[in-house]
C-alpha cells in the first residue's frame, strides 16, 4: 500500500468512527431534550415532545453544512457560524438545565457530554469531508537547469612560421572606383514563444477563476491570477489567455 492510499484509508476509517460518534451523541442529546419537553408542558403529545428538540439540534446541522459550503468557496459565512453557535449553546444549556436544581454534579456532566460531543464530532466529520473533496494546489514544474560539460584542456597548437610575403604595388586610388556602401537590413528577431501551461495547472486556474467570478461578479485578471497561483507573469498571462 502506498502512502497516499494509506492516508486515504485512515481518513475513511476516521470518518466512519466520527459518523458513529455523531449519531450516538445526537441521539442521546435529542432523547434527553425530549424527556425535558415531556416534563414541561408537552407530555400529553408524544409527537410534539419528539419534534421539539429538532428546533434546537437542527440549527447545528444546518450551520455546519453551510460552514462546509463556505469553506469550499474560500469565504467566511457568519450566518452559518451564528447558527452553529446558537444551536450548540442552546442544546448544551437546555440539556444541563433539564437536570433540575440540587442535583449531583455528575448528573450535569452526563447531561452536557452528548451535545458537546455531537458538536465536536460533526465538526470533525465536516473536516474529513473537506479534506477528501478539496484537491491540493498543483505547483508548476521547475525548469531543468542546463548541464555544462567541461572539456579537457588541450595543448595550444604549435606556432608555424609566417610565410614570406612579397610586397605588391598599391594600385592608384585615382584609377580604382570607390565601392558604394551596401545597406544591410537587420534580420527580424523571432517572437518569444508563449510558455506551455500544464493541464493540471490550467484546471486549477479555471476553478480559481470561477470562484473569483462567483464571489466578486467580475472575471479575474492576470495580476490577481498570478498572486493566487504564485506563478511568473508570463505564465499568468498565458493562463489568462486560455481562460478567456
């Protein structure tokens, strides 16, 4: 088993254990709140007695799901945080208050454990789901460094004696026509080629652009994309051109 497979297996096992813990903790808290409702005005209606705890515990469920959605979008949802805090504090407070007065300290602890465990377990479950859903950010591959090969030093060639030159008479400057200057056109430089964008980086950039579009209502520009991805300006321009 490879390391990524072992990590994924550990996450799945932890998720199953946390799910069982969440169900058990929610059930204990829900049943205790139902008994509190039975003792305080809803004893004659079993349906209302069992429906009443849902007006408290379901706030935790709704808030945690909305917080998970906000985490996937890389934003902060204060309404989701408020729902989770209100439902959690209400559930813990009512479970403890339902014990009554002058009860042993352990009775209050027993009443407070299920709602507290349900809050922590459900938060951990949403965290595991978030880890499974969100993909890691692909990093651009570094360019290979040029390899220099050192050549063995060769001895300098032996100097040969210069051949004897026979002086020639210089032609008369008046007889020879002066050459006309020839204009040489500069050779055009080749246009720089656009950098190659890896498919994985392009897919991630498209997700970032979609998130930016959904959050701000305007398409992302090259500077913002370069800051989010941490890539060079030329690569950011190439990605922006392909996303247009």
